[in-house]
């Protein structure tokens, strides 16, 4: 991955998002919008670096949110379309959700019945949809499979209530994770077979997220065919709401070696934690690359990299280097923009990495630094 900045010039640890790389992704997504007339939303769950929302808003149509906080953030910081879906809305949050949202997607018909009068009585027109579970997905890990047995996400065909569609203008499905457009094409076929009759009277369909559109081997042409299929067959507006694809390969986590030691193999302790700063490394699990390093045993010397917390499992992985690591050495993890800042935490009193934006004009600029107050404010 291209490193357009000197990692020694940014705070350690810090997440550095590269504007040029982000724009490259946004341009590709915009080309899909331009070629199909679909709308693409940023799924804030994956990437909520709101200092770049104005930039993202120049290319995409708005945001999707999983609740009132994300809806408010998208409304305030991007100011374009705001879509909101949650497995269940609380009465407490719903009034505020109404004020920020243009689209609201309900997970069950019971939720739709509970809130439909509030939607109707709201001064602003709001499009309402139902999330369906087509019971088709190609994800093997249950943790990331919205269609696994007894999934709570969306209404299955058996539980669909066609008599309750008055006021509903669209259907939403989200059944993919980091997948290519061949998976989408097969999913669309199932959605068409199972829910086609209900799509006839509707205005829009939302294909959810999990589309790895900006990955180098992604087949854009087949994505375009799937979008046009739904547009042409049912006259629907098509929405996509990727999170990961927007920030894929646009960010880095810069870290410093604090110490090295031996326990039957060389170990290095760095100033960033898997558990606090890149939790997907433990949850997914996922192995980030390090610029200039190799897999275990590929280069001269292999280290096990661990974080500074007291969690035994706070291990990032085994990486090999051309020469021994020294305290003070800088290491740069790649692809650290999405599902990092949105998931980090201050467990064990860890500070949060600074957030840096690297622009072509000005180089790396620190957008935000964190400290003791951020740790303390979450506790009482
Ligand atoms: C997580 C999520 C997304 C975004 O998924 P990515 O894998 O980041 O593209 C979109 N829509 C819904 C409903 C989600 O839960």
C-alpha cells in the first residue's frame, strides 16, 4: 500500500487517513452512481470520521445509521440523506430519529405498527421500509452472517405480512460481508423469487452493505447489472449502503516499538493495542499488514507483536522483519480506517490513537488527540 506521508511526523499511536486514497474510492463509487442512477450511502457503523463527511458528501448521497446517535451525526456533519435502521427502536429514541431521518427501516411488522402513526403525523415526509431476511447468504462465520439460524435481522417470507404494506415504500436486505458482486447477483435472484410480488407496488429497494466495491478484484460490471435488473424489472430506486468499501485501504495505524524481549521467540511490545485500537484483529479475526514486514519466517527475524495492556491475548500477530527491531522504531499497519476508530475503547486506561488526515496539499494534519479526560469521562 502506498504511503504518502512520513510516519515519523505523526503522533504515536495514530490513525492516519489518506485523503487521496479516500477520494480514489469515492470516485469509483460515484461512477457506479453515475452509470446506474442508484444511490450510495455511507454506513457509519464502519467509518464515522466525520471530519471527512463534507468530502464524502461531494460524492455519495448520504449516510445510513443504526440508531439516533449515528442519525444525528450524519444529519449534522453531512447534511444529505439520512437513513436509519435498527433491530428495534425504543420509544425514547424514536421522536429524535424522526427529526433526522429521511428513510426509516423497520425490522419487524410489529415495530412498523408501533411507530407508524408517529411517522404519519410527522411534518416531514419519511419513507418507511421493512428489512427482509431472504434466508440466503454466503457467509461462513455466524458472527457476520445476518441469515444464520434464528437470526434476529429482518422478516422471513414466512413471517411477511402483505396486508400491512400500506405506507411502506421499500424493502431492505443486508446479507453480505466483504463480498463480490457474484454473491449479490445470486442474492438478488433469491430476493426476486421470494419477494418479487411485493416489490411491484414499491418505490425503492436497499441492497444493504457488505459490497467490497473498492477492492481491486471487484467486478463492477456485474454490480451494475444487478442494480439495473431491479430498476428495470420493478421500476425501483436502488440504494447501496457500504461501510467498509468507502474506507477500504485508505488508512494506517502508526505505532512505535516500546520494548523487545525473548520467550522462546523474539517479542516486541508496541504502543498500540489489538484489544483497544484494532479490536477486529481479535474478533474477526483479521491480520493487518505492516509496511515493509512479512509473514512469520518470511524475512530474517520474526517477532510476536503485542500491545501494552495486561490482557494476555492482546497479541497482534507474528511478523518478520529484515533486521532486529529496536525501541523507538516506527511500524505502520495498513487498512486501518474502517472498523477501527468506530470500535476502539480505553480498556486498561489505554489512550486512544490520535486521528490524522493526510492531504496532498498540506501533508498529515492532526484532527484530534485524546487524553486522560476521554478515559475518565466514560466512567464514574
Ligand atoms: C454493517 C451494515 C452495513 C455496512 O456493512 P459493510 O460490511 O461495512 O459494508 C450496511 N447496512 C447495515 C444494515 C449494516 O448492518
